[in-house]
C-alpha cells in the first residue's frame, strides 16, 4: 500500500461521521464527541450500521464473482474486518482496491491495516468526495479506468445535502468509468419511519453534522442512466445475489447496485 505520507491533524473537539459510524459498530477508534452522538441516536442507527457492513460484503463478493477486479471505495471509514479488499481478494487475489476518506484518523489506520495480498494492490487517498476530480486523478495511479471498476459510496450520500449536488458528484465518477463498471450505493431513508429519521437528523445536527435523509424516490435519482441489477432498489437486508438470503428485518437503509451501460 502506498498511502500519502502527510498526516493532517486530527480534530478531537468535533465529531466526524466516520468515527460516529465506528462507534455504532462497537469500534474503539473514536472519541467522546463521536460517542456522544452515537449514544443519542436511536437504536435503529446501530442496526443500520451493521446492515450496511453486511450489504457491502455481499455486494463486493458478488461483484468479484462476476469478474470485477478493481474497486474504488469512497467514504471508507475506519477499517473494520472484513474490509472490502479482504472480501474482494478472497475471490480475486489480484484485485486492486483504492480507499478514500477525509478523516485523518482513517488515513492513519488505513496505512497500518488495509494491507493487500501480495498478488493485489490496496491504496488510500486522503480526499473529500466533494472533490471528485482530485479522487479520480489519484485513483488513476492504481486503477485502469479503461476497464470496469466497482465504485462504492456507502453511508456517505446522506451527509451531502442537495445544495452540494450529490447526484452531480456521482455522475462525475460514473462519467469517468468504463462501460461494464458498477456503482454500489446505500442511503438512509426518510420515508420508512419518519419519526426515527427526524430524530437521527436532529441528533447529528447537535454534533454539527448535517444528515440529509432521502425518500426511496429521491434515492432512485442517483441511478438515472444506469442499469439497476436485481433485486433492485431495496432495503439493505433484502439485497443478496448468489448467497442465502439474509435474515429478514426492518431497515431504514436503502441500497442498490447498478451497472454503467
């Protein structure tokens, strides 16, 4: 792994979504400000974090099984095994994976923990999803954009309000990707349980983090001009391909995988 060598300072006075997520998963790489947000969130937030990790691994395993050997994971978060590259390289040992996040603590853990198999490659980009061209330039050092790539944006888009043009950001990435590439997205739902959704938005806001949940219809707009694969746009526990169905349970998280035509 050839991560960038600069180490931006870690601000422990403000919560960060990646560290809140780590706290929801029961991780140790977070601070009291992050824990305070996580503890105030409804229990459904912890359930959703677990569902999202499970979906990520199912989708990655399916894509690797379909022959995808390149992955760009934006909004990586603090490493929690199994990580995306471990799932992909278990099936394709030569898989190449680029991780990206904007939290300095993620960078430091990524350098130590996101270690590739000898046949493959992992790299890490410290950058913000709001700068897609920066990410693309860095990713091109490792990934061949003339061949299919699987782009993952999990648990990230609902931290981008409409004013920041998240649909345009996703489109910038997909426009740069070869036909036959895939997009893997998840998004917090505003229309599954409106009371719980509002509570989550309020508690994140208290920590200075903007949460912009969206309805199923609003989430579907991210997939315009893409071909959504089966089972379609569904709640997280409902998505599976080539494996046994996950245990049915309520979810406030929409997910989908789509192919770039």
